[in-house]
C-alpha cells in the first residue's frame, strides 16, 4: 500500500510541473522568426506572460516541452533552435529576463499554456524581410486567431495555423 501511495505522489508531483509541448513546423522556403510565448488564458491579460524568440530555417522544426531547459534540444529534434532566456511578466510593469535554467520557470510552466506566436518571414537568399502576422491570442478579450493567410499584395504566399491537439500546441506555416 505504501508503494502505491508513493507512486501516486511521485506521479502527481511530476504532472504538477508539467507544461504542454509546442511544435513549430516551417514548410516554407523562407526563414521564419517567431516571438512566441505562454500565459494564463484564464486571466484577462494572460498574466503571467512568458515570451521568447526563435528562428526556424526553411523546412525546419522546433519542439519545446516547456520554458525550463529550453536551451537543450530534445532527442527527437537535435537541430532544435535553443532558447537561452525568456522574458517573464508577472504583473503590471516591465518584463524581467530569466535564463532557461531558472527554477522560476518550473512553476510558471504548470500555470500557463502556449497562447500566441508573432512571426516574420525573411528570404534566406536576399535577406529581404516580408513582414508577418500573429496567431493564437485570446488575451484582453481578443479572439483566438487560428489561421492567417498572406496578403494578396504580398510578394510571398503563406498560410499559418495555430491549434491544439492531444494536449500539445501546434504552429504550422506553409
């Protein structure tokens, strides 16, 4: 009986600190720069809000299982773009940088979920920046944007989607 309770305690303590995974797929021939993060969608302002940036090459992927230790690539994606720090905003005022090794990120991972991604598109050959868009959201009573398409006047064509499936968040751009 003691073993059963000990097993339940250990299992529940791991789930308390579990953050959902975000999977990012760039199926374009462009470099995609992401400014993305998590927050508490249950609050008006999504605070606490935790944000960082990454760059995904053409055809590349990024997978993060949380904020903590996001500088270490998962075994399933050794070319994962590392994230060395996160900007953490706990309330009104300025965000404070936290290294990805900060223990502060562990409880924040359990109280937040991935909420948004602001992305930009750059031509890998010329370096020309073509702008971008935002998916996700839901903060400040704004609707969650699940799909955006490039403007008809844009020199590049893309479609970006944001969705959750199986407890994981996905950002796919093609």
